[in-house]
């Protein structure tokens, strides 16, 4: 049942998916984030990233404090929402 537990509610990522990725050799949190889109939903990882770090620590034998959270990447310059959704003439 633990494998079916959803870790990232925004992108429906399960414990099973994270563990399978780690078992395949992916142990970098940045790569896990990119491959599974964990932490890229509306909550921006506030809920799931600490859980992913604990799973990664358990599977790799590291302490959670040894695993740095993924870096936040903000836009290089401010962008108006209208530009992103296509409502502006830019």
C-alpha cells in the first residue's frame, strides 16, 4: 500500500515512482524534480519536497540534512501574467 501513496498531490507522483527512480540510479534531487515534476505544481514543493528528501535519505543511507533541497528558479526578469497566458500584444 505504501507504493500507492501520493507524495506530490499537484502532479500525482507516488512513493513507488520515486523509489523506482532512485533504484534505477537517480539520486540527485534536481534530477528527480525534473523527471517526475515533483515540486513544480501550484504548491511549489512546500508539501512534497521534504517527503522526497526523506525517501531519498532512506533509500541512499544519507541523513536528510545532507540532501539540499532543489534550487528555486525565478524568472530572469518580471513577466506580466497577460504575457504568459496570451492576453497581451507582446
